[in-house]
């Protein structure tokens, strides 16, 4: 629901498109971009308008905060809509000075599923300072977690020793959420269960934020042996349900199941127990 609508009533697709077209009210454009992505709009104007919002920020002579405010949501929406033609501007967004826009672009590039983006993502991780990050220093300015997650999505099942070496460089990063993202990508890339072990350990971390990250990374990886550990994690049931749903719908190294078998029933039983 849009809090600015009368009595908080939901808006329609046409209203969202109209709000994104206008240029006077930034908050209305921001909400409209979110709405189109959240509702997976299939309207023929949706993607062109979202691209217009993103390109408006990329082409601006200065970092206009209003344009960036809308562009971040437009970028996220383009990923949710799997807008294949959006890859060139999303790659441009990876070079933008705004951290939030780079992070949104990395996640959306992962959602597009175009492996041709892998070199650009790797290049961001190999900028000067990467060695310090790998040895435990804080990597400021780069959305490492989002970049690593995108690489995992795009490289699943590929035999790529060079990429594996880059990902393994983040196993000693000072931030556990970055280490978890690197393990997720390595697990997706290789299918080797040894990369699940660090994430399973992080499910017991003393910080809730870290447990949440490991929970979602394991769910996104599709590694089904993690099912019981996800259900037992000290985190919100809503997040555990999302993670378990990922294991059901996208098992690692397998096509999405067309019918319910014993593994799916076991996972669904774990989900039932959380409801």
C-alpha cells in the first residue's frame, strides 16, 4: 500500500506508471518504481520508464540526490522484471560513485542471469585494495556482498578456476557477511559441500545480522542438506521460510522439481512446523 494514497488504498498499475512519468514529486516516483518491481509489472511502458529513471541519474552532470533516490529503486525493479535489455545501463551503474546504486546494480545484474556480466563484476572485486580486504582489512566503497552474490547466481555449475580463486580471496574478509556471500558463490560455482560448512557455522553466530545473512545465503544456494539447520537457526520464522522455499524451488545442481518427491516433502514439513 502507498501511505500517501487516501486511506492507504492500494494503487493500480496505471497509477504507478503515471507517478513514474511525472517529474515533480520524487517520493511518488520512488514508490512507483518499487511498485512496478514488486508487482512484476508486464506493462510495455514499465521497463522503458524504469530505464529512463536509471539513465537520468547516470547521465546527470552531478550526483543529484533526488535522481539517485529514484534510480536505486528503478535499478532494483529492473532486476525483478528480468529486463534483459537493461544490462548495459546496469553495467554503467556499477561504475557510479554512489554506493547504493552500485549495490542495487550488482544485485539486479545477478537476477538477469547473463553470464557475460561476470568480467565486470570480477573487475569491481579486483580494484586496488582487494588484497587488503582479503587479508582482513575493511573494503570501503565496494558492495562486496552484492557483487559476490551476483557472481554466484551467474556462475552456478561452471568450472572456472580463475573465478574460484577470486572468490576464495574473500574467505578471510573481516566482515562475516562477506565471507558468507563468498561461500555461497563458491558453493554455487563448484557444488562442493565444504563451502557450506562456514555458512553453517555462521548460523550460530552471536550477531543476529550475521545469522540472517548465512540463513539467506544457504537458502539461495539451493544446498538441500542445510534444511534442518535453517529451520533450527535462531532467526525470524519469516526468513527461515523464505530460505527453505529457496531449497524447495531451486535445488543446487538440479532443475526445479516438477513434482513433489521425498526431498521436497521433507523440506515442506520443516516449513509447516514453522507456521
